[in-house]
C-alpha cells in the first residue's frame, strides 16, 4: 500500500476522537477493511462528556468487531489496558479477518483480475486499481493494471464516491445504535429562548444597559485591589532604594524617573487587562453580535444622522457607527464592520469582498487609499478609549480634563483626517 517493503505491521492502533466519532470512523473502517489486526484507542472521551455525548463502548466494539479501549493520555488513563489489549491481540489465534463493508461488489471483475496478480483482499485491490501509479511497481505490472482498468471499465472516481457514501450509511447506523448525542433541535430551542430574551424590544435594552454598567464598574472595582498592590510595591521599592543608594543625580533619575515612570504605567495595567478580558468574554459568548443586531435600527439612525459630519473625511454611515462603537476599544471597529455588512448583505461574500464592492450614494467607492489614510490618521490622534478617559477622571477627580482631552484630540483628528483625505482623493 505504498509502504516500504520491509515494513509489515503486525497490528495497527487507530486513535479516534470520541467527540467527532462519525468522521473518525470513516478512516477506521477503511483500516479494518485492510484485514489487518486492529485495536481502536478511543480518545477525547472527556471532551465528548462535556458535549453530553454518550458512547456505548461495548456495543461499538461489537459493531466494529475490533477491540475498543478508551484512553486519556494526558491523565495517563487507559494506557495500561491499551497495552494489554495490544499484547492479547498479537498472540490471539484469531487473525481478525473482519470486513466492515463489502467492497467487491463495486468492481468484481476488475478485482478478481487483479487478485490473479497479487495476493491481496478486495479492499486492497481497489486501492491498487485507484492508486497504482503511486506504488513502487515495475512498468510491466503498471501496464497490466492499466489494461485491467480499461478492459473492465473501472471508474475510480465513481467507485470511491460510492464507497464513501455507503461507509457513511453504515456509520450512521452504528452511531444510532452506539451513540447518544444532544438533539440539534433542543440546542436550537435553547438558543432561541436566549435570543428572545436578549433581543427583546424592552428587556433586551435593559439587559444591555445593565451589562454596560457592570462592565464599566468592574473596571474600577476589580482593578482597585491589584492597583493598590502595585502602588504599595513601588512605594516600598522607592523607600528601600532611598535608604540604600547615595544622594546624587543618578539616584534621582532612577527613583523619580525610571521607577516612578514604571509605577505610573504599570498601575493602570489591571484596568486595561480587566476591560479587554470582559470584552473578550462578551465576544466569545456571542453577546457582542447580539448587541449589534439589537441596536441595528437605532445605530442606523445614528449613523445616518452623523454621516453629513463625517462624509468630508471620506466615511459613510457604517464607518460612523464603527467609530462610535470602537470608543470602548479600538479593535471593536473590525467586529462592528463585519456585523454591519453581514446584517445588510446576506450573500456568501467575505468581508474583504464586501468592503471592496461598497459604494457611496454617488456611485464612487467607499474604501479608497484616501479613505484608508484618513481613517488611520483619525485613529492615530482621536481619543478613542473609554478606559483612558475613566482613568483621567479618577486621577484628576474632575470631568474637566477628560472633557478637554476628548474634544481637543477628536477635533484635531477630524481636521488632520480631513486634510489627508483631500490631499489623496
């Protein structure tokens, strides 16, 4: 079968994924039909359990007619039983001539003709007929096999397709007998219930406001403890170094420059980590996408309302919505754009193709070099970070400086983006 001639395995251990059993059984069944000694190592049983997939191993073993041993190598479970089963199978008098699928019916005449040349079983014969060009055979035998194909009108594509279809039909029967999986309908019903709540025209917005409030408050409440710890640590380090180091310019630079600077930066790391962590949780759970669908109509109105303001920068209303949503975190821009184009256009095009095809109301392309450079300039200068404003408010104990920071930096970003766009358009 394309192996080196000196390699003749006495036994094959087939590892199959219990959480993706149907697909793995296809390969396993093909190995079984080679009529060699086979032991199945059933892995990922813990993952299958988490997915509520229950496998009757005894019944599966009877259906496959080969030993099936559940293993978990990470926890060193089942390996002893697997080794014992391998030893017992090797010394067994039963040569394990099992057949999963009767493959001779696909091309009986061609298979019989080939078996007069090689001592191989039916399934190996099909592999010779299909893949003989890849085998290390002399030219005379290659020609003979080609003649067998032609004489018996052997169609490799049709044969392989029929084989795979019938294997999956048999595997489906095994799955129905041996495996219990959660009903896809039950999953859909549960998801629909969640959507009915989270996308409700009244409760959906109430939940959204609650989530945003908890998100904002958590950034301060949860971060307070590590921030206090970082401040205390740097104070202790500074005090200790003051007592050890001599009084000179180098000490002053080290303590009041390097150490104090690191303290001022690292003290805000917990807030940033918590904010990004919570946003990641919202994205991974799918709630961010639900927020986009929930606020689609409202955000469309907002986007259309601000479009005249941002149009001189080369932006349309969709970019305007993404600018607003990315105030929480800049990387939200990409997710927002993907959701907006998915909601509006349900075809199978990717986001890149949709962006390339986007048009302004006058028929010109939205995304040009000028628009891209303008957008980059805006994000370079604009105060697009809610957590930064919150930290400035916390440190200054006033809304004065955050407000100045927001309007000054955003205004500067608008002016320079306008200039860049008009230069390159």
